[in-house]
């Protein structure tokens, strides 16, 4: 619970307090996170503190590039992403202030970069959805890398132009290196049917355009939580075995050096990663994983502890090299 004492006293997140100087101006959040989730966080923070939050929405790389171009003149106070490569871009440009130690302490080390310049706020996992009328469990690939084999030509869907897929390739690059990543991307070019987005790829598998699709978990669980009409024929395949296809992508949050209200910005990030913010994530419709403050994930999701995913330091995910490799392979 946040206790907002006055504009000239302190903003306290639990037992952690930030000086409340100049908070009447509010904060601006640049976000590529789900619009509804970000708005819920903002509304709850404002209700508790009286600090207004303005939201500007865009894609991961678009917002990261905008922050880099704006530099220390950016009007943004906080940056929230869906995937961590965009956070790395801003960090490498030297545009983040260190996250408050108490906020970092609320997030397990595996879900935040070793640098401490930003932190994880949520997570999602890669999986393969498959049409149960077209594939049996015995037909499923043991590894994501198997999808580059000749027998998968024209049989699976992907959305390589999106930040979600690029984050998966970033993990592959970190785990297997440039040569194997380039070879897999060549197989992607040969084999995959390209879709505009993950939801469209999932729907393509559901209607039998392809036998399966490589997506993030929340597209399937979100559809199941609604009508289910775009996923009712699908099964789920979690690669496990620390395979690149079991990659868990971290959504990030950071406070910008350009912030005119750094105390309020730090308080907002502490709120998002605190018990109340993570409960909003758990109870909402984004179907991402809560990862901080010991808040369990949405009960519809399989626990992360059961997925045997590879450990990847999110600060090492390289968006620029991934774009170069994907461009060279002709998939962007």
C-alpha cells in the first residue's frame, strides 16, 4: 500500500519512501506494454498518491528509438516495454537512472539485468501451438531449432516482423551464437508462413492454414479467457529442456535520466513491481506472469517453475545484431 503524505513530504511504497518534490506536475510513461494493463497501473497509482500519469503508447523499438533520439530532452519519466531488447537499447545509450535498490530487491535476480539500470516487471514464455487435427504429440518438434528442418517447410507460422519474435531470436543469439542463429533464420525463411502478428499466426494454425505457430503464451490464454474461437482446435507444446524455444522474455521498466520528477518516477516503478501492482497484473487480462514481490501468477498459467526455461541475462539481448541477422536472412 502506498501512503501519500503531501506534495512536500514523501511517497511511501510499503516501508520505502521517496521525497515528494514537484510531484504535482505528474509523470509521463512511454510504454509498449498492453494498453489496458498500463492504464490500470497508472489509475491505481494516481488513486493512491494523487500523482497524475500521462501515457504514450508505441511498439518496443519505436519507443526505444524515440527515447534515444530525444536523449536528455525526452519528456518521458518512465519507460515500460513488452520485451527487454528495447530496454537494452536505452541502457546502452546511457539514458537510464539506476533503479532504487529497494525496488530491485522485490524482483528475483533472474528477472532483471545484472546492471541494475532497469528491472523486470512481468514475463511471458515462448511456446508452440499446434492444430490437434493436423499434428499428434509424437509429431511435435523436440526443439525450436527443429523447425528449420526440411520436413517443416510450409507447416508452421510466425510473425518475424514483431518485437515479440525478435526477442526470441535475441535469446537464440545469446544461447547459440551468430552462426547457428543465422542458419535457423535461413530455415525460417524457407519453412515458415509469415503472418502480420502472433494472434494471426495462432489463428492460422487454428483454421488449418498451418499446422502450428511459434508465439508467446498470452495470445493463447487471452483468447481462451475470451471466446476461444481462435484457439479452440489448438494444443500447447512447451519445449522445456532449457531449449531456446522455452525462452522466457522479460518486460522491463526503467526511470529515465531526463525525468523532471525522478522521485515520482521511482515511486511508480516501485508500485508496479510491488504487491499491489503485481496483483493487478495477476488478476487482469494480459495473461503475463507476475514475477515480483512474491505474487503468484494468474492461475490459468502453468507455473514458470515447471517450464525448464533457459537462463538468459536480459541485459545481454542484442536487438541491433538481431535486426542485422534477420535482414540478411530476408525475414524482415
